[in-house]
């Protein structure tokens, strides 16, 4: 049974991009230490916005899953946090 509530959606929406961040790091930049990768993100802002965008792909997949299971409250929570992360990605691209 799929639990349907906003809190679960918000928690999933907040946690999954961090998992995506880690997977992005392992996929593209695992030759660097995590500290070196952090320095690289600070120096090259385009990598930061790309990383946030790729990290949000996990939210898209889970969002689709919960919509198909008709767990609309959970999906709304995921969508809300995805919008917040998308605003952060746009802000990083435009202002940093």
C-alpha cells in the first residue's frame, strides 16, 4: 500500500536530489575527492546548475510513480519541492 500524504512527498522531494547529486558526482567527477569537487562547483557555476538539473530527474521519476498510483498528496509534495529546487537551479545559473 502506498502512503499518500504531503509530508512523505516533501521528504522524498528533499532527499532524492541529494541522492541524484551523489550519483552525478560518481558518474562524472569521481576522479576528484569530494572536497575538490566542491571547489570545482564553486569555480564553475555551470556545473552546479547542471548537477541540480540532473539531480531533479529522480524527483521526476518518483513523481510519475506516485501519480500513477493515484497518491496525489504525495505527488504534490514532491512537485512542490521540485519547484523549489528548480528555482534554486535557475538562480544559480542567472545570478552566480
